[in-house]
C-alpha cells in the first residue's frame, strides 16, 4: 500500500512512506539540545531496564524491521459514540 507522496522534512527527499520522514535515520535525527539528549537517554535507560513496559519496548526496537507502529488517532471527536480506538484502528462496537 502506498501513501501520498510527501517531502522528508529532514533531507527533502520525496517519498511515499507512512511517516513524515523518508527513512528511520531521518526520523531519528530530530534536532535536540545536547543536555536534553543526555537526560532523555538516562531516563530512558532507567525506564527500559526497570519496567516491564521498557522491556517490551526494547524488544520491539531490537526486532524492528519495516513497518511503523500504528499511528494513534489524535482527534477523538471524529469518533461516533459507538466507536473506539484500539491498536491505532477505529473499531465499531457490536452489541
Ligand atoms: Zn530524509
């Protein structure tokens, strides 16, 4: 499945990937002040090694191949009252 063509905000390459960026490396290299980067990685390390959620996330990173994770639906107001969001998809309740 192809997505609408867009320009990578990082390097300007035209692509039809799902995310904003043409490649994972472009997506990962968002500018961030050095001190913040350090704090983030320390916090992340703590989290990754001390929580179940972190364990799972580390597993996902290590097993990452091609697909982006599903994008969460940001605007909940688009949902009908019998719809809900799970795993990045909109589902309709059936009762
Ligand atoms: Zn790029």
